């Protein structure tokens, strides 16, 4: 009875505290709760409420300490585990948050809110399949839960399971408040699938329902085919995008909502880079448009050790880890203060991909304006954008000018057009003589290839029979993203197959079957007599990919936008020769640069006829093929783990910051 009386006497004070917290009077609620805890130190409701007060008054560390102490005495308090998880997540301790949520679920399996929080933490850490399982459990516990439904759909998008995502998104009633945001996401999903008709309709619906919907309207007008049907379609796309940007400039586009900019998808279409044109004029017009509506605050140089921030946005951690991560690690800590700027999930991914990494991370919020404020407060002298323009965050963040110097990197081989970006970092071997005319930025041409790439380890070799290739076939392998298959490439493929009756061209399918089918549909029209000798392999893990690469007779580089550091250096590592025709822009010149460094010039064609002749000669002449392979293998060590590239990047950063500091008012 005593315990019951005590609980009854505590109830009015708890209710008063709840009322005060609800009205925002935290200062009055706190002493009431502390008084309760002085009488009963581990009174769970009072602990939870006091933790709430502490968090809302900016004392998250104190709230975290309070809950940890409470759980040492009451380890079975599922609510406390859940609340502690929320605090850990809010301060970026995602691993701790996931552990807390998981313990809450173990204690109370039907605790739907804890499951939902666990799923969110897992997704943020990059464990998306596990997050999907938890979201499904949430919906089993509470079927009519829109937040869980939408989060599950978002997770499916991350996994590339677009059909499952669309099914969930389309269940949102059109008059519900989230519908306009769902339309925006649906636009992105349909676009990724290559379904431009439905993508355009979704963007237009979002534009009608949103006060700042002009961005979505612009996206609808700028949609480009992932696989262009012909060069006329490319001409039409360029003209249409140019007209859309000019119209937006003429209409004096309205303000941008910074809270949603990161998810807008309104950056210039990446697909334009695959179309083989000089993009400086168009990118400059896009930058003029967005520069009008995104004001930049002045960022100041520091006065201590030069500070460099390496910006790596979500989804691009893998290629950064393979091409530049270890280079950044080796920059001198005595001379430079370097941090990688990324999402919490990005940091988790990079730690997994770079075991034992010494990289330091600055974790950025999702909102671009908030990320810019955090970066500005950290007082970086220079930001290096690894792939500027490959998503909304990397494209729009430089407009906020969160550092006095901003440098675009070769990870995305297209100018930003943005005058708030001061330099573009490339290499002399990668650029044509007129390269400066392709960039709005000051072009920096390093002497060494600007990458640190680990030599691929040859896998346990499988045979051609393991992949259903016959021993007498001549295998012409093209490993590139299908969006790089310019219509100009079709006659090349067709002639190779027409002249080599034993030839088979092998390509790797897209994650989205519709994209693969679009390319095959074009091939059926442009090379009907030989299309049956084009084989599509499914997406594969790295070991399988290297096996296939080693079994090929020759690699065909795509035109205009060829292989990049990954595919070219992988091919060199296994010794398979590449035939290439250098393009007019950096994005079509990686193979040439690598082969020049190897001292191999024969397979660098001067025109399409020579390209075809070299492909046929290597494909059909074993002695020539083996001679080239031997030369590649004997000379390729200089391509990997380049200390010279580390030193050159270090000197570039130091020199650029010193120059910038000397010129500041």
C-alpha cells in the first residue's frame, strides 16, 4: 500500500511537469523532476521527463549521462533505452543509438516506435537491408503507419528496388500533406528507371502543389534519355535544356527552400556529360540561374595551419575510397589539417572500406544550408569537392561558399560553371591542348595522374566455360556504364562483329533492366544482322568482374566518355589490352593518359577506322595480344599507390591556400 500511496502522491507532480514541458516552461519543470528523483533516484517517468528537459535546453550530454546511470540500475527499462538511443542519434553516435534501440526491441518486441527508430539508425549507418526488415516488422505491428511505409519505400530506393518503392509511394492518398514530397521522390525514381513520361508527370504534380515548385518544373523540362536513340535526339535534348534554363532566367525564378534543396534533384542533368558536347556554356547558365537565388556569405581564411575539407557526398563513398581515400590519408598532418566532410552514414561506409583509416570526419546534416553553416564555422581554408555535380548536395553546396577557396575534382569530369568555385584539379596527361576553354574554374593540371589506386588482386581464375563462353570466341568486352554508349559507338561495334565472325561483344547490364533494354532496342535497329552476338552479363561482385575482365581478349573503350580511373586501372592490373579513341574532353582521355604512362601507343587510335583495325587485330591475333599483355603487366606498377600523386596534391593545397591568404583584403 505504501508504494501505491507514494505513486499516487507523485502523480500530480508528474502531471504538472508534463504540463510545464508542453508549454515550454522547462525551467519550472526541472526542479519538480529533480525533487522527485531526490526522493526516488530511479523513478523511470521522472528520469525520462528530466532527460527531455535537458535535451530541449541544450544539455544533451547531461541527458545521456542521466539515462546511462539510470540503466545501470534498471537495465530492463525499454523506454529509457529508446530515449537514450534518440539522444545518441541526435549527436551523431549512430552505432550507440542502434545498440540502444535494439536493446529496447529485445526487451519489448512489440515496441513499434523503437523498431522504427532502429530501422532509421540502421539505414543511416548503411545497413539498408537490415533496415528494410525492421520497417517491415513495424508495419506488421502497425499496418496503417504512413511514416514507416514511406521510410520503407525510401529504403527500397536506396537498394535500387524501384518497383517495390513505387508500389508503396503510390499508396499515399493524393490529398495527404506528404503527397507533394512523394511526387518529387517518384519523379527521381521514374527518372532512374528511364521512365521519363511518368517522371515528368510526377515533377509537374509536385510543381503545382509546392509554393517553390519552379525547381521541379525545371527538372521536368530538363529530363534526358539515359540511352539516346540517335544524335538527333541528343541535339533535341541540348536545345530543350538550354531553352528551359533561359526561360527560368527570364521568368526571374523565385526563392529556393533550403530545407528541401538536398532532395530537389534540380542539379543539371548528369546525362548531358555522356552526350559528347562542351558543357561550359550550359553549365554557366545553370550557375547564373542558381547564383541569383542562393546568396553566399563571405568566408574568411584561417591564420593557423591550413585547413582542407574533402567533400564526399552520399552514395559516392565507394569510388572515393578506391581512387582518393588513401591519398587523402597520406597528406602530411604536420603541414595540413585535413578532414573528410560527409554524412554519418558516409563516415561509417568509409571506415568499412578503408580498414584502419586515419581519416578524420566532420559529419554534416542533410540540409545544405545547415551543412554550409557548420563548414563555415569550422573555418576551412579550402574545400575539395570530389565529385561536384553528381547530386544536389555536391552541386548546390558550393553556391553557399562555406570556405574562401573551393576546388572541383576530377571525380566528375565536367566544369561546375560556378564562379564561386575557384579551381578545377585535373592532370596534364588527361587534358587536350584547349582544355582551359572547357572550364569556368582555373584549370590546375598536375604532372601525375591525380589518383591513389590499389593494384587489383588477381582472383582465383575461372575459365571461359564457367561463364558459358566458348574457347574459340574472340571476346570484345565493354565494361562501361550503359549511359556512355553514344550512338556514334554503334557503327564501331557493328563493324567489329561483321568482320569477325568469331567475335562476341560482351557488355554489363544496368541495375535497372529498362535501361539495358533501351540500349538493346537501339542495337536491334542499328545492327540487326549481328545483335545476337552481343551478350549482356548481369551486375556482378568485384571478384567476378575481375575474372571476366581477365578472360576478355580486348576491352573496347566507349567514345566521347570513356573508361575512368577504376575501369582502366583494373584492366591494366589484369593485363587486358584496351583500344581507345581519345575524346575532345577529359572524360574521354583516361585510357590514353594511362597508356602514355605505360609507354604503349599502338592501341590509341587516331580515328574510327584505326580503332576498329586495332580491336580486330588484338581480338584475332593471340601473339599480338600476349605481347601487349606482357608489356602492360611489366610496366603497370607505376600506376598504383602513387606517392608522387600524394606529394603533388599536398603541394597544390598548400600553394593555393598560401596564394589565397596573400590576396585577402
